[in-house]
C-alpha cells in the first residue's frame, strides 16, 4: 500500500484516485504517438484540493503532470513511463465562476472546456474570441499553459492577450489569487505572464479571468484563390488597410492539403482549389451592419482581383455557408492524418518573409526527399504556418517517420532559424521539442528560463522534462 496514494484518496475521495483499469484517456497522447504510465490519476474538484494534492506530492518528492483536455501536440501533458508521476487532471474543475458584463470579463476554472466558455459568453450577449479546432474538448487551463493561438489571433491576439488574471497553485502548494480582472496593474513583475505558456512547469493554473468583447453586428467569410504566397501577403496588406480591426481571420491553405480534404471527406466541397496553388479564408467582423460588412468585403475582393493578387473569390451568403468554409480549413489536419503519419511543424516567420521561406524550404526538402509532399497551411495573418511534411505518395508512412523525421525537423528548423523565426508558434515545447529548443533558443534566454524554474520549482516536481531542463 502506497502511503501517498492513501493520502491522496483522503484529499479528493477514493473514487477520484485512479490506479487500475484503462487509463489511456489520461496516459496516452491523443495522436497515439506516445503513452506513459502514471502512479495515479488524481481528479480534484477545487483549488483547495489541488493545493493539498501538491503539498502531499511535494512532501513525498513525487512529481506532478497537470492535464486539461489532453489535446496537446507536443507530448507535454502525459506522464513519462516510470509509473512514479501523479497525473493531475483538472477536468472536474469546469465551473464558470462569474461573468462581469460591465467589466467585460469572465472568470472560469481551468477545466472549463473552451466551447463552454464561448457559449457562456454568448449567453450574456458577449464574445469570447479564442477559436480552435479542438474547442469542443480542449480546456482554458491548457489553452493558457501553451498560450494557444487559433484562427482569430490577427484581431484578438493569443490566449495571453485575452487573459487578465490567474489563480495558481504554486509548486509548494500555496494559492496565488491573481483574478483581479484589472486591465491596469503596474505593481511589479507580471506574474501572470510567467505562468501563461509555461506548460505547467512552474505551477498549476486553476482558474482565469478572461476578456470578453461585444458581439459584432455581422461576421462575413470569404474564400479567395491566390496565384502565390506573395499574392496572399499582398491580399493581407490590402485587408488590413481596407478592413482595419474588422479583419478577424486570415488563413492560407495550399492546394495539396485541400486535395486531401476532398480525397478523405467525399462530401466536402472545396471551392476554387483546383485552379490555384493557394486559397485564402478571410473573416470580417463588423460592428455596423451586415450590408456594410458585405460592401467592405466585396470592395476588397474587387480591388484584389483588379490588382491580380486574387483570381476568383466567393463570399458566404449565410452562416451555414460560412461554417462550411471554416469546416474545410479545420478538416485539413484530420485529412492529413487519414493520409498517414506525417512530420508536424508549428512555426512562425515574419509575414513578409513567409513566401521566401516556403520557396527555399520546399526546394530543400524536395532535394533531400524526392516526391515529398508538403501540407502547408495556417494562420498567415499572424505569421504562423503548420508546415507539415508527408511521405511520398504510395510510401510507407511509418517507415518514412522512422527514417526521415529527425532529418526533416533539422532541415525545417534550421531554415526557420535562418529566417529569424520560431520553432513553436502556438503548440508549445512539451517534451517533443525539448532538445530542439536547446539548439534554437538563445543561451542567455535558456539560462534565464532555468533561473526562473529553479526559483519557483526548486525540487523540479512540476511537469519535469518539459520546456526546460533545470
């Protein structure tokens, strides 16, 4: 009988400490590329219980892996294979604590699923703009721990920009209440920003106060065919100038990833893709009226066609059509998975340099791997590409990953460095990119990160082996 497990049962209840049976929902990464083994899966229901669990684990010298919806892509929220770590699931802590319509804020617990937060805001006549493909299962705690991006960063920023305050359980089991909801608080170091993006390595986010916005009067979606990435960047500049803050989304998709959607989702109709190397999905949110937004959009697209950076375009006539267009974009990762294993990259490059980066890196990969297929799509509006690499057609995807994944990562990440970019735009580091971070992050930055880790978690019990090695 393990005394720590008995102590944990006393804190959260025996039914909420899982040690037997099928624990794959917590121990297996959702892409099924990695699986660990937990000492126990512990499911607290309150911040007080989280604090007691952390104190008990700290006293026992047992490390903790916090987990939200387990939808991460960098193997950062499952236990290692030792069977010695406590997996702390925050899914039971899912309450919406408060909505302050006058302050335009909502306070939720870390296990609140993103879609539920969106719906709670909408129920109050307001907007929470963070939008991800996994929004039906990812949690706000996980979004904050990785500083998730999504499709509306061009207007509203990453999750960091949407957060006004946090409640955090420290590595010592103390509770920091920073849920003020203030937009101005210039009283020293911004502790909130330390924990956002830290992937549970400094402490455990248990609640957050997030920004809300007025609902737009109209939201319109357009799909445009562009001859090149240079033209996509030109279109983005025109959209910024003509739509201003109304531009909320700007996604680019290559012809090959769109062909995968039509191949693996037979009922999905993808407009214009067969006639062009790239398509762009734009969203315009207007606070005046639907006719005003449509007129703006149509004028933008007309000007873009005249200038040659768009060859054809369609504007969604209603919400159903708009959702269908976004569904195409969201189905690209699913279609790619159906095609077989692939090497994923979540990179960011200055928007102005993206065409040159893709041209050089495409050619580089083609020289090393004849027939390689590039699934290039993403958030061009904020410089974030999902620059994924698929095996040559008809090839064995498992063998491709075994033989080429490390080489592909080296080629892509070295190219990212030459262009002054980042190897992780929104997915985080986890354990998957830990070694790559050592190669691509400034030694001075790494040392400052280690110093922060040692100061806040000197025993290295908070999600060890992720983001930074102390």
